[in-house]
């Protein structure tokens, strides 16, 4: 008998993503765990939408995240600036299937 509303928070510059420069770190240590925490421990759906071009992130409270296989953030290729991706390029490896970040 409760009600819900959608509320958002826009993080203009995620220092965590900006410093790590790694899509896999963003997804695995921030986005997915934070979404899970809010759902499981706070009872609030949260869909986080990181922007890998400008390092911003949109937090959409009250919005369930899409299934893992359709979440657009998980379908992004490695960031060009990522030191792991740069090393794979030097070794002649493109990363995961279809060039996606193998860390996701």
C-alpha cells in the first residue's frame, strides 16, 4: 500500500571512474554492487547509467535495472584510455567477444 516515485541524482564527474579509467572496475565494483545494495538492503530499485565518455553517472532511483544481458553499459567496449586495454592492444589481443571489455 505504498507508493513509489522516480527520483534521480546526476553525478557530474565520477572520480572513481575518472581515476580508474576502466569500464570493468566501474561495472564490477560500483554499478552492479550499488544497484544490488539498494534493492536488497534498502528496498529501492536503482538503475545506474555511467557515461564512459564524460565520466558522469545518472542514478535513477525507483527504476529497476534492465536484465544483465540487455544493460547497455555492459555492452560497451573497453575504454581507449584504460591501461589494461592499452596493454591488450600492444599484445595483439582485442579483449573479450566482439571487442567488449573482458573484465565485465
